[in-house]
C-alpha cells in the first residue's frame, strides 16, 4: 500500500465547477504539501499544512490530522487550472509524493 | 533569492553518454533532495543531503548515478552510461532541517535519452 493515496486519479469538469481532490496518508506526518505541476513543467508549491485550513485566492486546502486526510478545493474552476495536483507528506524529514490527480477543466 | 534553480531545463543525450545536472538551493537551506519523475507517476525519492553529507540513497540510485554536494551549497547529479529508461524529469528541492518547515521545489531538468 502506498503511504500517500490520492483520489481521483483523473478528473474532468466544466469551467465554473467546484473541484475537490482528496489525499489520505497512512503514517504520522509533520507537514503536508499540495503541489501543482503543468505539463512539461516543474512543481509549484500551493500550500503547506500541518493543521486546519488555508486559503489562497480560489484555492482552499484542509487537513484533518486525526483522520490522516487532506483535501484541496478549487472554487469557480477555470481552464487554466488544468494541471496535475500532487499531495506530498513529510515523514522523518523526507518528502513522500502521491501519484497526482490530473485535472482537466473544459471551457 | 530566486528560489531553487536547476540547470539545464532540458537535456537530450544519446544512450551511453554521461550527463550532469545542477541544483542551486535557497542559500540558507541545509537540506537538498533529488527526485525522479517518469511520465504519469509521482516523483520518486533518489537521495538527500544535509549540508555536504549524503544522508540517504534510494535503491533506485544505481551505481550509474552519483550525487554530490561538495560545499553544502549547490549539488550535482551525474548519470553515467545513460539508458533510455533514465528518461525522466529530475527534480530538486531544498529545505531547512526544522520541524514544520516547508520545501521549495526547482523547475526540474527533463532528460531525454535517445
């Protein structure tokens, strides 16, 4: 079993829809990152969370430490949000990545 | 500080050639990580350094791969006798060894072995 599981693996939605991407992890962590990767591009860090909720523009990230679960939400989605979204956890100083969720927003 | 810088951005090489990639972390970050990402997969851990010491190496890092961080600042990742299976995005990240401190990622070096 992977230490970090993301769902869904692929998501296609219409512009304007509310998007939720989920991440579950199996061991205790010190922090969790949500990352964005465009095709052929490098990784951009969206959020780092160790508790609660963070918001940046149309992006919201939440984490429940007891349930070992985090979600990334995108409100009023736009085609430019199309990318791979990766959940990564910090375990014993090392980054463990999920396989990513490929998001495609249709105009 | 311009963040984590990786060079080159793209590298195309013939099978059997040696390649070297460079990562310049954020200057005050003492930890530096190398990851490899193949198409459709999440990044996989290769190795990491704390200052100049290489603290951990993945079994993915075969004897054709070597990484150095000689002065605890920039790092190089060398692949000898490249194979087509080495084609991937090689990512570098840096951080401070402090609990709860975030990581900064470079843009990656995309290697294509033909």
